[in-house]
């Protein structure tokens, strides 16, 4: 199913790109259209191709979560949560993703022969900002994060972090159990400000 979806997506995007090329500057000049923008051309392509890419993955996601994982007792997600997550993803893409793409393309056009310098700076700044925005702003939109309560587990983690020189600042527990029965843990942070997150299925 995955290969079939991938082949369909590739075929679609190829045809879409061909169609969008009808709005190239040469075609616009020949048919008398007065307005054209390379940036908005690219934005339109990303939006349309992304929309169809999403449609191609729905069947696989639904099967994986609500049939395969459900059969083995790992799925805890409801249809309501699935739809809510999708809506949030689309809003975030529009609010954050598209402006980033617009800024990137604007610098490519504005920067001329030295565009790569401006683009490199833009990408570096964007990465630094997103490293802080994603865990502190975006991820809490999907899950609830609470600090790990005082106790043996927290003391042992703090002790281990000190022994290996890990700059641990906080330990969180995330309510991952509302989507899955899988257990996991990860850390994030920048520089000397690292934070550990434990799935509540681990505790």
C-alpha cells in the first residue's frame, strides 16, 4: 500500500508541476496576464501537492492506527483526536511553514548572486528559533506536559545526569497514553538547557 501511494503521489506531482508551468513567465507574457510571482507560484505548488500528499497517506495512517495497532492493543487514539491533530497540523503549516517558505524564496530572488549567504543566515536563525518554539509552543498544543513529581525516579534521573555531565534542567511527563500504549522517552534543549520527557506509559 505504501509503494502504491508513493507511486500515485509521484505521478500526481509530476503532472501538477507540468500544469503549473503553464503559469510560467513566458506563458503569462503570451496570454496578456499582467501579474506573476515566482514566490506565490511556489506557495501554490506546495499547498496543492501537500494537500494531495496528505490524501494519499490517510488510508495508511487510518489502517496503521485503527486496525493494525488496535489489533495488538497499542492504539489509544480516537477518531476525534486524529481529526483534531490534523486540523492543528494544517493551521501550523499555514501560520509557520508558509511564511518560512515565503521568506526563503524572497531571499533567493532578492539576494541575487550572493543569495546563498542570506539564505544560510535565514536557515540558521530559523533552526535556532524552531528548536525553542517546537517544544515550548507547538508540542504542548498536542499533549499535556507536567513536571515529574519528587521521588525516587526523579532523584535517580538527576543523579545519573550529574554523573555523566548532562545539563539537565527539568524532567517532564507527557500524556502519550491518550494516543498509544508504546513507551518512550527523549530529551530536547539547546546548549546547557536540556530537558527530559518521559511517556506516562513508562511510569
